[in-house]
């Protein structure tokens, strides 16, 4: 066989002249220095294996961290005061002894190979949400409330992902809850309804975040859990409200969750630019120890400018702060049909919001509140506001 | 710069699982079919292991049945099991 034939054959297999010389050099090294060549090969193999292993781990970790952190960042950006926690995958040392493992006191999750990433992602997401999403508030809630909150939150994250991810989630979590814990699924359905009008994150999660930051001198889990149940019912009624219906309550005065929704959409007042009745009403609201007021209206430029003017004047005159503004999509009932709308929300918060609940404060404000109806009638029916000066909620 | 709190999630890659469990002394019982899931008490295997955590009885193994994963998540929420 001539050299030219060998070169032609190598070219046939895609090995050109430089490759031929490299192959020749390797063969020469293998024959001339067999021991050194073997050692070098071993080092290269080990390095390659390590690089491959590290690469696979890194790829799995980056895949999970990227998706989860992106979601949490988006969710946290809509909630004032929420800490945008992020997940980091830490690979356990396989040589960890039992004593070290006990001292570390941590759950270790078995991650499948890179080819089976979807299930890894679903499991990591559920574990992360269970621990890092509203951790303080969830300690005050019931098992049903906690589970429903995590399940719905995970569903909103995974619904954005395509295909098998959602299937794994439905198989491993959703279906199981649906079959065995109907109360959890009822609550998840309520969250879905609240989310439909766009108030799941900006109002419900916001209120839970606020409750989580409160400090109690005694165990108040039962009261908080009851409060959250009535808050959910209150928001569900709001979500089912038809435009123009003034019988639906817009104020929730619980023991610890005290909030009000104020709809600003009346065309006549907007045209006149008459903000005074609204500012008067906001004063009334905060006098009733409401902590958070959510101004809601259509996101049309003239309306949100009017809403901004009301908020600016109210914050100038009253001990309140504007903590957030946001546009959000929602679906409201207009003459019995769900209609997609773009809404605008301004969150006003009392500067006198209570963080520490001692015995004296509870005796003065909380215990009387428990005796009252938790969900007050619509503020439009409030006798303390003259009919002429009452803002309308005919959004 | 925005401060973001980090939650670390300990993990073991499937192919390293035997080595990690061996170091903890639970690989042999697992292979012999003598190890069971802490929650459902069904036999735990390398194929169906979701994860493991330390508890009073030593190393608690959790299988990947949806009910057991859900129970584990409940314990994570209450802080009885830590990430």
C-alpha cells in the first residue's frame, strides 16, 4: 500500500494532512514512550471525565436555577417588600459520613441524569416554593392553605413552560391533591378565580406578605388562618362582581388583614377632575384602621392620570405612602360576560400600620373587630360619607 | 444593587447516589430490599428514591410516590425537614 493510498483513505474518513501528522505523532509517542503515553492518556481521560461530570452537574443546576429564579424575580417584583429569594443547587459530597449528614440536617434530592431534566425541575421547584415562597406567612396558615398556595403558585410557574414539565407536575402533584385533598383544590379554584381578575399577586399575596411581617406576642395562627379564609372569600366575591354592582363589599376588616379596594372609573368625576370626594373617602378608610388601600381602575391614560392625582393628593394630606403602582391584565364581568381589560392599581399603605401586636393593642382593636362582621358592606353604603361626596364604584 | 437571599437545595446526581448512600451506610440494606420509605413503608430502591434526610431513626429515605413527595413538602413548609 503506497503512502498516497493511505493519505487518500484518511481523507476519505475526513482526516486531512494536519490530522495525519497528529495521528502519526500520537502513534510515535505510543511506541517510543509507552509508559509515559499511558500516564498522559490516564490524566486526559480523568480530566475529560471530570469535565463531563462537572458539565452535566452544571447543566442541571443552571437549568433549574435559571427557570426558578426568573419566575421568583418576576413574582417578587409585583409584591412590595417581598424578598426575591433565589435557588442555588449545591451538589452533596458523596463521601459525607452519617455523622456529618446528621450535623448538616438537610434534605438531599436525587437528581436524574441530564436527559431526564423535566422531573428534576418540577421537584426542585416544589421544594423551593415550599421553603422560600412566603415562608413567614405560611407558618401562620393551615396545612390546606399552605398546600393550596404552593400548588397554585407552582402551577402558574409551570404553565408557562411547555410539554412534559406540566405533565410531570400534573402526575406527581396536581392529580394527587385533586384525588385526596378536595379542600386544597377548592382553595386552588378560589385562587384561580381571584387571579382571573388579576388580584392574586398584587392583593392576596401582598396581604399575605404583610401578615408574615407582623410580630405576635402569643400564638395567633388560628386567628390569622381565619382571617386569610375570609380575605379569600372577600376577594372571590369581588372577582365575581359585575361592573356596576354596588352591593359587593369592597372592604375587608379582619383582625390582622385590613384592606380596602376602591374603584375609580366614574367618567363624570373624571371629566370634572373632581378628586376631593375621593380624598375625603380615603381619609375615612384609613380612620377605620385599614392598612392597605388598593385604588383600581381602567388603565386608560386619562383615568390613570386621574388616579395618580388622587393618590398624590391623599399622600400629601394623610399619613399614608404610595408603595406601588402597576398595570395588569384581568378579566371582569360585564353584563354577565367575562371581558378582558387592562387595569391600573395604586397601592396606598398607612404609615400607622401595626407590626407588633401586644395585649393592649389587641384588647383595643382586635377583639372588638372579631365581634364585628369581618367583611363590611360596600363603602358606598357607609353613612359617614355624604351621598353627594361618595365616590362611585361603577367600574 | 438588589440583595437576593439564596436558598440552597442539596442534590445528588443519580449516578453518584450509590456512593453517597454507601458513605451513609444505607446502600446495603437498600440493595437487599430491607430499606423502606419513611412515609409509606414500601420498599425503597435506587430507582424509586426521591431523596433522603436525617431524622431520629438515622437516614430517612423517601420514595417518589406522589403522596410521599407531598408529605415531604408539608414537612418542608413547617420546617420539620430542612433544605
